[in-house]
């Protein structure tokens, strides 16, 4: 059981990292570090961007629950 739980944690964490990196605003390393030059302050999410945002929230909640379950089971 612990092995499957750890494997699920690894898979969810990799998917979460990929989704967060795909949502970076700027192009290049400046956008990854948070440097947004010339961008607007307000942005409406639509389509694929909204799906990625919502999927990131779901995956982060799933990661939190899996980590909590791993701690309670002693994994």
C-alpha cells in the first residue's frame, strides 16, 4: 500500500510541476522567475488556460490529501 501511495505522490507531483511551468506568463527565464515586463495587471483566463488553472488546483488538493494519507498510514 505504501509503495502505491508513494508512486501516486510522485506522479501527481510531476504533473503539478509541469502544469505550473506551463502557466508561466513570460517567455524565457525571466517569465519563470516572475519578471513580467510590459504586461497588464488584470488577465481573464479562458479556454485551455482556465482548464490548466483548475487542474492545478485539483492536483494540488490531491497531492495534499495523498501526503496527509501517507503520514497517517506511516508510509
